[in-house]
C-alpha cells in the first residue's frame, strides 16, 4: 500500500518537474505605448529565450504561443430584427468580460499545439478569452452574442490570430511582432507566453504593457472625466471661435 501511494505521488510530480525544467526569459521592444495626436498604431517586438536546467527533451518539439490582451470590460450586445418593415432591437445580452484588444501569435497551427483542456484552463484562444456567464432563458442563440463581439472586433483589427508567426530557433530562441491598431483603449495590457509540448503547457510567463494617452490628448481626456463642465465650456468656446473664424474668412474672400 505504501509503495502504491509513493508511485502515485511520483506520477503526479513528474509533469510539475518537467514544467520546471523549461522557463521563459522574455524581452520587449517597448513596455509602454504612448497615444498622441499622430498615433496611427504601433508594433511591439516580443522576443525571448527558454532557460533550461537540463538538455532539450528528446520528445515532441517545443512550441510557443504569445498573447497580448487589453483591459477586460463588459459589453452589451443587442440583436436587431426586421418587424413591420422596421429594424428594431429585440434581445440584448451583457457579455460579462471581453478584452478590448486580443492578439494570438503561434509557432504552428493553434489546434495542433494546444489541447482543448489546456485552452480552457489558460483561456488562450479568442473564444476562451471572452467570458459570458449566461443569458436569460427566453433569449435564443445566446452564444451568437459572444460570437458577434469577436466578429465585430476582428473586422476592426482588434482581435486576431496569427498562426505560424512566432519564429523558434533551436527550441531555445523565439521572436514575433504584434501589430496594435490606432484605436487602442487606454489601460494595462498583458503579454503572455506559453511553452507547449504535445499540446500541454509546460511553462508560462506574463508581463504588463502600459498604454496611455500623453500630451494634449491626456489633458483633454482627464478634463472630460474630472471636470466635464469646464470641458463642455471649452468645447463650446472652440466651436464658436471656429465658426466665427470661418465666417470672417469667407467674408474676406467674398469682398476680394
């Protein structure tokens, strides 16, 4: 009985030991993204190495998955239907949590290097990253609302899956580039790196990326939220001045 218990403990300890033998050492080309008036997107180079205490295992080749996700926020999704010749909102579902930005880069097709169980555990794929607890019983096709979030944000290039874009050299060095669009949501982003063998995650690492407005954009953003009355007066004054200036310029051109 004692030998059986010892064998069981060793069996469960083996995967943990194997996972500890390979660790990620990560580097980023930048860990801050500044949103300015001329900001039209950014590219973040993610590179790193695999630290080992033992030789490279003579098993399935090491694969790398990189994800970059933006702040998670709830999303209210509405369904429109045509009734009596008019498009009207019928059903609505609150998706509890969806990343404002989500990119997945892999060293091989995702379905080949990650099992469904591991995907569910670590929430790596886009569909797993979105959390929708449930909808009212009378709403049909509740999953369609979460799918709509994915479809809309894919069209806006906020969600993307880039398979076979992570270069892995000698199962030790890896690198990839993540394109970030212009309409980023300000906040704390997270870069995650997963090492997998036989579809199983053997190691993971994550690091933050700060996305912030700077300069005039930051000043206007803070004012609009902390002093909305002054922000409204300033916007009104700018609109009046712009209108008066355009009118004066038009009169000058007409007189000439």
